[in-house]
């Protein structure tokens, strides 16, 4: 790590310690060196003095040539411990006398006289002093004294040791002081740094603990203000984001409504007898409208991601189901472009996973859709492999490879950027929003994975992404397992596409078959011959329909005609999406045993193989819950007992109509208290629970049901207008199993019922009666086609096309809420905003949704939200609400007038007939009463038709009977079959009296 990257605390500590250390070291060195030279000079002076004294004392011995005396004089140096040797030279420089402190010491240098003028010399460990001995002006001899420097060196050593100790202590003190001072400086800076990290994480309420008035304190004040401004800006941005999201949601609704009409009507028109030019126009309208719908969905998803509102759901699922749905979705697209879509099914497809399968499918849909878009010829291959697994988790890697146009490095680098596209020229060939890959990247990241691409221009692309899912070990699917006698069945895969062959072989291996591959028809025939000769014949051959030289039909013909015992080999022809019908007849002529479309659906392939071998095993292919139709619901759960908990009569009628339409037995509870009483007395397969009800709401009722051990496993599904974020989770928290929003989406309701109604004996109908079939796609009656403020087509679709029920709902809405605007307006004028007003507006909003008065529902919602706004804003919202309500009421009033007119004409017609007939047929009435009684007992929708026939027959009856008939009609309209049965009994009794009188 470089110095620049160190923290300020470390830098300050290091610099202050380094400066203190250098200063103390220089001071210590200076002291030591100065002390050394001072001691050296002192020793020199002492030795020089001694030398002069000995020289003066030795002058007489030299003059009188007395060596003994000279030696005696030299021995006077013995007390001077630093002097090791003294040498006296005569005038002619010959040694005259010597003194050795230690005669055996040989470390002394050879004594030689110095040059003239030189008197002092330092050599290694020695100080040498030379003194001339004079007699007057004449030199009579020389004295050389050799002193050691040991004492000086010892003293210097101690000085160095002392200096080092002092230096260490001083450095320690300096370091302590440095830490203390740097905290004063770096502490506030560190506090600012930590605060900036927290602010970077979005925590704008972080405390900045800096109170000084210096530059750092001023910086802290500025930083606090900046954080405060950032917090304000974030609040504004969040408000803007919410406003944008709400705007997008509202715009989506406004656009979706006409788009659904465009798509639906164009599809209906395409089913009719139209010219080729009209078909071309309508096809383009349908395709364009679907493209626009996809763009809307992309923008909404991107908006949710930006706002952090997109959340993943978690459910149990199998990868095989995802792959099979993908094969169904892209079968037509790939066939149109003559592309090979290969979905490589592996062992991972048996895993039981827990996560958001729909979002996983969305990522794969986007990647495969792009591959189809940018590939004109060749193949698209989808694979999955395990990267890492533990006891409860698995990391999977998916890849989508194509042979399309590929990507340049520049395009690949910005591919996952929002609104960025590989084709961004002004003459664009490929459509799209440029959001799909950006959304996919965020979804993958939310699934704890990453996404990347490997591509070269002109050589195709491979997109990879990883995801992490929880996995339940031991929860692998146990279907697609053939009987024991078919284990290790030998199969031959014939396909000229290598990737397709390998994928098919993996599927067969998954079935426990032994798979061999052949790249052409001739190669397949050779392989069959060799296998038969080796005593290992093939029992199954899968042949692609389109191969060069010899196609699939010709290959199977030769297998059946030319191969010995060829008729014992079962053959499956793999056909294209748009060639299944044309190849069916030709294939049957040559003896094809089964057909499977490409891309191959693993489950359908297994079921086909089992069928052609006559094996009675459970079917592997299952209909997806979100694709299930009403007939399938009836077959699976028809006859199930449902408790509908709903306080609103109109909502009850809507729900009952839908539920009766799929063959369910329904009982009604008006609130939570009644529901508790009913579940304690009767057994139900499922409870559909409203949330907002008087006396006891749905949450409290569910809590009390769950507290009873006998009801702990009873499926409870919330069916409520509460569909905002968090309502689903709240429903689950109190113990509900699922959540279906209102207005009721029949597909979601069907899926929830199939999911939660447990199989039991007596459920499901093998043969669905004609009257039980929902009247889907029914034409809107002429009198209902011009009702302003009402989306009649949407409402009839929700009610299975029952226009009679829809008229009943409209009539009750008119009866109950025609004066609602005046009532609310009066309360507003009086300054009242009571709970009753809010409840009334909320109820109208829900009712408007059920009858598809969408503009009224929208204005009611706005008014409900604006009850706490300013009076002027409230008045503005109320006026818009009143206008929408008035428009709906006017439409209903016109419809009622039309219905009453038609009814009066029918009555006059019937009265005329009665006048001619002079009475009614008692036998026909009795038969009809018996039939109606049975239908009421079975809670059948057909009871309405029987009632209308009975009503027309009883027009000439007494006023008392007419009153009972009207009451009976209202009860049947409300699906109150128990009370209707009582009214019918009263009618029967009264008719018997009248009939008797008439007969008499």
C-alpha cells in the first residue's frame, strides 16, 4: 500500500514519529561525537604533559649516557594506566631506554620516530606522543610515549548506550504524544469519514460528532447542511418517483382498456369468414397491439425496479414446467423462421425448487425472444447446469445460445444499459424498448445471480445467467418414470442437427432409456441393421421430419419395409409446429406410431412413448394453472363445497355466478360471525373470505378459525378489493392460504381453487353438462351495446356471458345508489366527513368495479383518497364523481326503460294468448314446479330459465301468487336458493287451492 493510500491517522502518526526520531537521533549523535572528541583532547593533553615531564627528567641521563637512570625515570609512568609503552631515543635516533607495562603484549606497533614537526599521531587503538629533548638549542634525544585509547572507547560506548536509552524513552514519549495530538486532528476527520459512509448508504439521519470551530468544524457544518439538502432532495425524488409510478400505473390502465378491446375484437374477427386482405390488416393490427402491450409491461416493470417496488414471490416449482411452457410459447415463432429451438432437459429439471418461477421465466422469455429476433437461420439452444449445491440451496447456470448476428465488443459492453439496443440506427430492422435486458439483469441480481454475454459479430451470441434457489432434497419429481419392463429400452435418435440429437438423447436418458444417435436416414438404417445383427435391436426410433437426402417420412417407410421385424420398432416423427396436420395423414400411411412437435416438450414426449407402447402410467404433461379453462376446473373440483363470506349482495351474486358456472356448491355467509357459525356446523372444501365486513372482518374471522384445531387445515382464500402492496402479505400473516383481488379475475380464481381444494372422493365431473359450460365469448346484447360509462364486454366476460345477471346487478346498483351523490353532497355541505361517508364511497367504488363502471370506480377512488384534502379540492373531486355516477345511472335508467317496455310487450302477448286459451295448463305448471324445485335443491343456474317459463304461465294468477312469484324471482337473482324453495312451496300450495276452485 502506497503512502497516499494510508489513513490520515496513520500518516500523522508516522510523520510526527519520524520527525521526532530524526531530531532525537541527531541530538544523540551530536552529543556522542562532541563528547568523544572532548575526551580525546583531554587524554592528549594529559599524555603530552607527562611526556614533557619525563623528557625533562631524562635529559641528564642522555647527556651522561646513563641508560639505567633513564629506565628508572621511564618507570615513573607506571601509575598512568593509559600509557602502555615509552621509548627513549638517543641523539642519533637509537633506542636508549624503554618501558613496557606488559612486556608480553605484542599488540604495540613498532615504535618509529615521526617526521620533523610531527608530535602527535593516532593509530588504531593508540595515541602516540613524541617530544624532543633539548639541551639549550641542541637536540640530545627523543621520547616517544604510546598510550591506549581503551578507557576513552569504553566511555564513548557507555555514552552511546546511554544516548540510545534516552533516545528510546524520548521516542516512546513522542509516540504517545503523537497519538494524543493526532486524535485531536484526525478524530473529527474520521467522524466525517464514517458519516459520509453512512450517508452513502442512504442514512441521512447520521449524527456528525464534530463541535470544533476550526477548519474541520467548518467543514462539518457544511457537510451537515449538504446531508440535510440531500435528505430533502431524496424525499422530493421519492415523491416524484411515486408520482411517476402512479402516473404510469394509471396510464397503463387507460391504455390497456382500449388495447384489450383491440386485441380481443381483432382476434374474434380473424376467426370469421373474411377476405385475405382483411385478414392481413387484422393480423397486423393484432400483432402491433400485442407489441404495444409488451412495451407497456416493460415500462411498468422498469418503473417498479427504479422505485424499488418490484418484489419476488416464492412458490414451489419444477424447472421442467418452466421449460415446457417456453416450448409452447415459442413453437410458432421458431417454425415461422425455420429455426431449431432446443431446450436441453437435464437432471436439474427434476429438482423441486422454491422461488419466483414467473420472474425466472420472464428472463428466459426475454433472452429467447431476443435470440429469435436476431437469428435468421440456424438454432437456439437453452441449457441449465448446477454450479453449486448444498443441503438446502442450489446455484443454477442457464445459457441461451443462438446462431444469429452476434454483437460487437462496443455493443456488448452497453447491452444491459436501459434504453440501449444493438440496433439503434435510424433505419431500424428490429423493434423493442431496449429495457428487456436491463430488467432481466435486475431480476437476476434479485435472485442472487449475475448475467453476462459472450458474442462475436456474425457468429452468434450466448447469454449466461446464474440464479440461487432453495431446494428441497428428496422432493424430486417421480413422474416420467417408465414401467420396469421398459427400463434400459434401446432408442435411436435420428436428426441432422447435432445439438437437437444431443438434447433428445438427454431426455431419453432421463427416462432411463439407452440412447444412440444417427445424423441421417441412411445412417439410421445402418445402425438398425448392425444393432439387430449384434442381438441388441432398437425398440424405439425418434426421427426428425426434415432432413437432407432422406426425410423423416421416407426414413420410417424404409424402417418398416426393409428392416427385418421392422414392424416391432416403434417410431415417433418429430414435426414442425406448422406441419403437424399435413404430416399426420402421410405419416399414418407409412406406419408412424406417434407424432411430437418441435421444440420437443419433455412431458408430451414421455406420454407419447408410453401411449404407443400401450403402457398405463400417470400422464406427465399437466396444464398450467394460469392457462386452465373452466371445463378443466369442473373436471377436477366440480362438486366442491364453497363457503362464500361476503357482506355485499351484488358481490355475492357475481361470485356465485362464477362459482356455479364451474359446478361448485356454494353457501353464503354475510359476515365473519355467520361464517364462524357455519364452519363449526358444516364441512367445506374451501372458504372465500372478504376482508372488510360489518360485525367481524375477514382477518379476525380467519384468526378464530385457525385457533380451532379442526379448522387449522381448512383452505381460506382472501377474495377482496384490497389489492395494494402489502395486502397479500397481511392475508398470509393471519393464516389465509391465498389472495384473489376484486374485481374478480376468473383465471386467478380458477388457479387458486385448483391449487387449494384438496382432492377427495366425489369431486370432479367426468362429463360436463352443457348448461354448466361458461358462455365465454357471448355477443353483447343489442340493448347493452351503447351504455355510457359501462364496459359491458368486460363485465359479461367476468360473469361468464350472463347478461341476465348483469342486468340484475345494474338494477340493484340503480336501486341502492341512485341518490348517493345527493346524500354525499348534503353531508359535504354540512361539513360532515363521517365514517359513513367514507364507507359509502368505498362501497360504491367496489360496486362500480363489479359492474365495470371503470370511470366511476376511478373517480370514487380519487374522492376516497381526497377526503382529507382542502374543501375546494374535495368539491372538485366530488363533482367529477357525481358526473361519473350520473352518467352510469342515466345508462341504467335507459336500459331499465327498454327492458320494461320489452317486458310489457311480452305480458301483453302472453295475456292475449291466455285470453285465447282461457287459463293455464295445470299439468304443465305442476311439472315445471317439480323441475324448478329439483333445480333449486341442486343450486343450478338453469333454475332461472325454469322460473321465467313458470312466471309466464302464471301471469293470469291472483295478486297473491304474483307477489310470491316476484319474491321468488328476487331470491333466485340473489342465489338465495333456500328461501326460493320456501317461496316455491307457498306458490304450490296457493296454486293447488286456485286450481281446485277452477276445476270445480
